[in-house]
C-alpha cells in the first residue's frame, strides 16, 4: 500500500468519524429540544432526523414549531456543523392561505395515518375549529381544539382562512344539547333531513324564543331547521355557572349503554377517555383526549382502595404502577359515582362497583387502580379548562 493510499484512507476515516460525532451532537440536541418542549407528541409536532452525508449532516422531517427548527440550526452553526436543511415547516404552499377548517359532519373521524384503514385515534364534532397542517391525497393532518393531531379526510370539514374563522367564531351559534337530533329542510320533522346531529355539535344561527324550530346553517352553507328543544344558544351555554358533580354524572348516565368504540369521543360511540371527556365537555369543561393525559390534570388524589377519599364526579385511573424496572402506564379511566360505584366505557357505558361485597364488583379494576383526579373544584386551574377559555371555540375575545 502506497503512502498516498494510506493517507487517503486516514482522511476518509477521520471525516467519517467526525461526521458520526456531529450526527450524535445533533441527535442529542434534538432529544433535548423534545424533552424541554415536546412532552407529548400527540399535541405537538417536531419529528426531525439527523443523518450523516459527505461534508454535511442532513436534517430532515417536519414540524409545526418554527422556533424549534431555528434553535436546532443555530446550535449547528454555533458548533461548526455544516448541515443540509430539509426540515419542512408546516403548513406549506396553498395551506398557508387556508390553514384552518370547520368540522362539517355530526361526528368526523380522525385516523392515525392518512388512510381510511388506519386506526381511529379520535373524533371531532360539527362546528369544531381545526388547524390544518398538511395534505396527503384526500387526507389532511389536522389539530383539534384540545390540540390533538390526527388525519381527517376532506369530506369531514370545510377549509377556511383566518378571516373566515374569525367570522364563524364571532357569529351567533347554537349547540346541540339533545343526545341526537337532525337538521330538516323545513320546520317539520316530516321534511327531508339535511344532516344528523349529536350532542356537542355547534351550528350557525341565533336562538329565537317561542319558535318550535330554530333556523340554522352548517359550516358549508347548507341551511335547515332543528327542533328548539334540541339546541341552546351557544353563548348562554358557555356562560352558565361551573358544573357540579350531579350535572357531570347526569351527562354520563345519559350515555348508559352506548357502545364502546376505540378512538370514539362522541355520543355515537366512545372509548373510556372519550366518555369522560364527553361527559365533562357537555358541561362546558374541556379535558385532554386520552386517559394518560387526563391523569395529569385536576387535583391529585392518591391511590385509595378503601375509596374513602373519592367523591362523586372524580376521575379514577387504572393501569400499571411504576416500579424500579418500568414506568407507570395508565390504560383506563372511569367516573366515580359514590358508594363504590364507577361509570365507565368498557364494552359499553356501564356501572360497576369497586366494593367486593357488591354483585357487580369489578376485581380487575380494583386491582389496577392507580390514583384519582378531582376535576370539580379545579376548573380553570391544574390544566382543567372551560370551553369558554379555549380560543378555538370563542376566538381571541
């Protein structure tokens, strides 16, 4: 082997080792940014990867947080790392002009991937404002008012610009308070149906006292009539007093027997956290989407298998407690009714007991009880929001 060849190999090895070191530096900084700013990837998007390339490090991926991209590029520059920037900041192209949407069907399904066969991850109700980030075919990556990401097909919502959203949020609206209803072409239940409705749907229109039907408009401009007992003026609904436990429990009991649906967050079908979220939402309180998120909001209640420290309306969480070898994992949530009874979505919305002496005792639930959270009394603090505090329902004021 000639001296020149040995020298060339040494240079290549040096470059390779240096590139690997730079990739590790950037990977460590990406991990740091995620730890500091992205505690939950279900509600924030920063998916970046570093790969070695001759002479440069390729940074690729996507984010909705341009400040974090800027921080990453600044770190690379300060450390003398040459990078090829292929990070996409969403939204891009045409979506920059129409970065919003309004749900246009009674219950819109959201998927974990941009295809109909993908797992149902959550749902959004008619009239909910979405942030629209990306398009792949007929699907769009959207974010719901509780900040949850998912893919929705184009038939589920109408796109809008910021002016359209401001107009929608400032206009008179109605909210559906009946479990189910319909929009009719005429003020008569004998007329043709325009759309089905579910509790929590929001429609355009002003409530007129004394009328048997209310005239409404849907986000895509369709118009019709809804029976007056099924709706309420949205503003008055928002501004009612904070709910007490009896109202929360009543909303939950109204859903008794409804089918369990993984990813469901509506009266048409719901999973365990979708059920608790819906019971509180119908009383003007917004909870996070998943049980593993809900367990972090409200007043903390330690594990108590005697149940003495729990009150009606509390949320009880079930799963696997943390040990020296594994992290805690929460996989179920229920609403406490008192006297040992829980109301939850498990196969269907049902009542069971955590007391061994009861005939409906659920041993599996008692064995996996981890802790509770008190939402009543924590509204407006400890991560518990009222719907009127969420800009995507009321605007910026």
